[in-house]
C-alpha cells in the first residue's frame, strides 16, 4: 500500500468520523467545529485527487466564508431560539420527520444502485492513467477556464449565492434581536 493510499484512507476516516459527529452531536457548538474538520478533510481529499484549485476554493469559500457565517448566526441567535431548537431535537422520530426519512432512504437506494452499476475501470481518464503509468496529466488551462466561466457564464448564480448569504446573515441578526425591542 502506497503512502497516497494510506493518506486517502486516513483523510476519509477523518471526514466520515467528523461528519458523523456533526450529525449525532447534541451540542451545537461541537457540531459546528466538527463541520470545520469535515470541510478541511474534504479539502485534503481534493488535494490527493490533484484538484488543488478546488481544495483552495473549498477552504476559502466554505471554511472561510460559510462556516464563519454559521458561527455568527449561532452567536447572534438568542437563547429563546436555541431553546426551541433543543426542544425539537428531543423528538427525533415523529410523524413530521417521516417524509425526510423516506427521502433519505430513497436517496440511499439510488446511491447504492449507482455505486454497484458504475464501471469505474472503464472511465476514459482511468484508462488514460493506467496507460500512462498511473499518472493523471494535469490540465494547465483548467484554472483559467474555471475563472473565465465563473466571471462570464456563471456570474448570475455566483452573485445570487452571495446575496443569499447576505440575506442569511441579516436574518440571523434579526432573530437575535429581543422581542421587546422590535417596532
């Protein structure tokens, strides 16, 4: 087993373990910090997959932006809102959660079906990597194309996401206000 494979398995274990802790932890602060570890582990997996730009983007946008936004939303939310969330957390299995469980089960069935029917060895880049001695060639113009597409074709979704994040921050600030101070 090579060093890259060992690093992949370690990173995968860290990502899956921290993601599981995010899902099952009852402490919201602990869940947020475990989410931080999950996002950094995903960036490490991107580096192992030779997707350096995606790894840096993962760190800058998700860890640097969205996770900080989640932390601010948590810190700005009042104790009443957190108490309401804690009360709802105790009722894990209820009739209101049934559609979510059904959708999650259907998603699991689809994902397992895709995994078992995928012909991974037949993918063109896998064949090219095997022919080249397990070295995947890096396309130098990939980062250039990503930048051009992001600022031309995908500019509207990019700006829509930034407006959505701003609305989420304003909503968190509004929720943190005391009920007696609202006009």
